[in-house]
């Protein structure tokens, strides 16, 4: 896969979050997709979609902006800015109405045939 195609896949993943249309992930990711986070590991497309759906439910105006994106080989590094307002329960925390904004970095490993 070309570097530009790999970056396009990651951009589409982010667009799917922003549009709250995670059915697009079905076309972009394999069913055994894995996310390693500092506190947990999510395995499988459906568990990853549930995680994001729970975030969207708690933060209905969640918006992710790509600030930087770099591809090399089958890896894509992306620096993101996320903004949202806490309007629903999240991880046992009642809605606060507080706005939040944070930045994060991710590395996506894209395998051929995806």
C-alpha cells in the first residue's frame, strides 16, 4: 500500500468518528483490529467501535482534528487534538458539562490487504 493510501485510511477513521458513522470502520479495519492503550488493550473491531460509541455518548460533540500525520512503511503516526463537552456518564463519572481539549499521538500499523 502506498504511503498516501495509508494516511487516507487513518484520515477516514478520524472522519468516521467526527461524523459519528462508525460503520465506515467496517470497511477500513480488520475484525481482529487491536488497540493498545496505557490502561487497557481492546481487541476486535466491535470492542473498539463500542469504546468510541461510549465516548460519543458521553461527549456528543466530540471532534478530532489531525494536527500532523506521517507515514513510513506500513505505519502511520498521527498527532491529534480532541475537543468535547462532558454531557453523559463516562466510566462511572456523572456528566459535568465541562469542556475538554487534549492532544494525543498514535501510531497505526496498517497491514497489506486492509
